[in-house]
C-alpha cells in the first residue's frame, strides 16, 4: 500500500480498536454485575468470575467486531472529510479504489477473525461456560453449610439452616433449622449438629440435644419435643444443564445435519463474516461528508443501516428454520440486497465525480 493508504489503514484500525474496546466494556459491565451478584450470594465460587467473563467476552466479540469496524470507518473517514484531509488527498490523486483498498484489507482481516470465532471458538466457549456454571452451582448447592449464614435447601420441602459456628471436626454448634411441610411448620434448635453426605444429592442433618416446635402458624396448637438426637433428611434437586442449544453444537454437526433449524444456525454463523465485508464496502461512500458538515453527521445512518441489516438477517433465519425459505437460498438474499445497495452507493459517488469533472471542463471551455 502507498503512504496515504497506510495512513487511512492506521486511522481506521485505531478507531476500530478503540470503539470495539469501549463497546466490550459496556456490554461486560452488565455481565460482571450479574456474575458478582451470583458469586456473592453463594450461587458459585468467586474464583470462576474471571473465567466466565473471558468466555462471555469471546461470545460478545462476534457482535462487536462488525459494529466496531463499521462505526470506525464512519468515524475515521468522517474526521478526514471534516478536517479537509480527504479533499487534499483526492486533489493529489487519491481515487475510490485507493480509498477502498485499506478498508477492504481490514474487512478481510475482520472476516477471517469472525469466521474463526463464529465457527469454532464461540460454540466451544458457550459449552464451556455452561459446564462451568453447572459445576459451580452443583458444588455450591451440595456443599457444606457455612457458619454465620442462613442456607436454604429446596427439594421435597423448604428447609432453612443456620449454624453459629463450626469446629475443626466439622461439627456445627448452636444450630437453627426451619422446615415447612404443607401448612405445618417445624422449628428445630440444637446445641450441635452434623451434616452427613456433603457433596451428595441425598444429605442428612443430624441434630443433638435440642428442641423441636411443631404447629400451624396462626394456630395456638403447638407441640414441643425435646430430643437427644434427631435427623432431617434432605433431597437436593439435581442441576440439569440445557445442552440442546444449537449455539453450542459443533459446526461440523450442523454442516451434515438436514434439520432446517440446524441449517439456520449454520447460516447465522456464516452471516457475520459476510456481513462485515459488505458493511465495510458500504461504509466508505456512506461516510462521505458535504462541506461544513459535522464529522458525526452520518452516524445516524450507520445505526439505521446496521439495525435494518441485522434485523432482516434475524427474520431470514427464522424463515429458514421454519422451512419457509429453501436451504440453498438461506440468508444470501439479504446479503445480496445490501450488497446491491452498496454498489449503488459506489456508483452514485463515482457518477457524481464524473459529472463534476464534466461541469468543470465545460466551464473551462466556456
């Protein structure tokens, strides 16, 4: 590439990295709050927070890379037009092809990255994140009772346990338990207790030297039982992960599948790399500014074009999954329409430049 083309390449690349990083931080902030709240409430250990955020960021990159590149082209070229640098470059002989070349180089790099992410990395990351969440929830649900915290167990009945302290032999001291069986409520208090079957779905809390209160709330009939040893069995529900999502299936499985929804998922994965190439081609004429026009004047067009493009792709995927569109057509008709719009935009700016040159020559001869 020539010096001017390398300059345009650098400007767009810097904008692309900056825009993508900002969008990624914004999207991950919401995910971070969710993961931290789950970790703080004991949903899963805090040491897997960074792993889940990393896997989530890989999944988000498929969405952010096309947006970031399209917006980066609009902002970088908009700045060059706004500060008259593009006018000077064109006066020195910079043509449409030379302007498009560095943008296409970046678009091809982005398309290759997206193809790798969409076809291989994202399905594996989604499956791994699901496995990590399931394992963490399983360990947290079946783990040992922590002292100083109320712990609820769901299953055959709603049970809440609390222990003031625990010694080195894992014996719980000053224990409180509450169990609801239909309308009847049981309250257990004991000096000490043991949690048997830690890590298993079937567990038993054995309480020693305590009292049990039985009755229906709102009624005056309560029974008080003193016991030397009493057991509360617990059956914890199994953590079942949804492994049937097509987003997690390997690409080769989708490729050899004849199911319409599997083919729709395959086309969805292929749509993103194609989308980034077409958007890059469209962004160059869309970023062209008129004299004295603000550098952000065309950003609204970018938002409209991207939302329409992405929305129609989603609709086309639904049609393909329902069998309303043949597999050979898939989503390619959507890409064809947007590519035709991009070609029309390129023809328009080329035609306008030819028309302006003809007017200049006519005035010179006059």
